[in-house]
């Protein structure tokens, strides 16, 4: 069985009750991706997840993760810019803002994959 360790920064947050935790300093704050007072169906991450679901139906689950080329990177950037322009022009035929976010995630994934090639 694998042995795990619990990482510790050495810094502590403590409440009056005595409750303690490691601080949040330097840690990713994923909860900030979800704006307060926005319903689930309108949350940006929900809209991106729904876009991914539609893409999975059309192409296959995680199809986009198979890409690994400079051509795919250029297509992701072009698509992000096109969708941003369409959103800024007020077009509502697709969820253009969600498509911008997806294409940025796609490009960031490709950037990571191609970093040391």
C-alpha cells in the first residue's frame, strides 16, 4: 500500500476556538472560478462544461486532448479570437464566451504538451 504524506508550509491559521489549519497562501483558489449569486445554469464553468458535453457527443469524450501540434495550436487561437469577436458583436447563435474559454484551455493544454518537444 502506498504511503502518503501531508504537506505542510509551516504556517498556521488559528481561530479563537483553537481550530488550526495550514494557510491558503500560495495555493490555487478554485472556488474563485464560481461567481457568487450566479445560478448553476449560468455559471461560466457550467457553460464550458456543457460546451464540452456537446463536443463529446459530436466527436468523442476527450477528443480535443488528442491534439499535439502547432497546427492545432493555431486553430485553437483562431477559434478563440473568432468566438470573442462574435461575442463582442452580440451574436448569440452559440455560447461564444464559453467557446473562448474552452479554446484558451485547449491552447494552454497544447502549450504544456508541446513545451519540451
